[in-house]
């Protein structure tokens, strides 16, 4: 995993990525867990803010050999709003969500490598104390992937999106 992780890079999401992201979000292996993304205009409305440097949530395109392979979003947990993580008091906590774009790349360790590389990048910032994620308790593939990277189960929680398994990786 580490060898592959070393070859994965991330670049900030830009407005010209939104058409690709819209297409990816409609792929069945993604929409199964991320829900119906709706029209291009809805995706643009939801994700364009993630291109702004000052945004609490930032979007990234994962690249393998300079080719887009997935999407990652990262956010400051404390104060994220809209009913999310209202009990969080650690300003260094970061949340992540991500997916691999291509179904033929699933089950090969690439997702674990992508998450490992992104978490390592987040931990380069000394202010980041922990990284959390919240897959559906039914998303066995994602849960196995996070555990492989060192995330620990905290427990099931109710989020604005429904039941989730809160998982955390400490610095």
C-alpha cells in the first residue's frame, strides 16, 4: 500500500472539474453510498463552494500518474454546522469523505492507498490532531478500507444523513 500511496497526489478541486465530478457521482458504485447527485446545476451548487480556499470543506481530485482516479473532501469538524458533529470541541479534528471513480479499481488496495496518502498529507499540518470519517454501517468495503489504514471504530452515530459508523485515526 505504501508504494502505491507514494504515487498518489492530490490537487484542489477547480470549477472545470465539476462536469467530471457530476459524471462520477452518477456511477452506481458511488451513488449507492453518496445518494442521487441530481442535475449538473445541483452538483455545481453543492460542490463549487469546495473550490474556495476559505471554505470549511475543500475538495480534491486524487491523481495516480497524473490521471484522475477519485475525489476526496476534507473539512474542519468543529463548527461544520447543519447538525454535523455539534459535540466536537477539538479545533484540530478533520473529517474526510472520498470515493474511487472507476469501479474496476475497487478491491485492489487503491482506496486504502489513497486514504493513507491523504491522511498523511493532512497530518503534515501540526494543527491537525485526528482525522475522522463516517461510512454507512452497511458499507463493508469502506469500513475494511479505513481499518486497513489505521482508523478505529468509535461507534455508531446518527448524522443528518442517517446512521453512520464514526471512525477515527489519531495523529
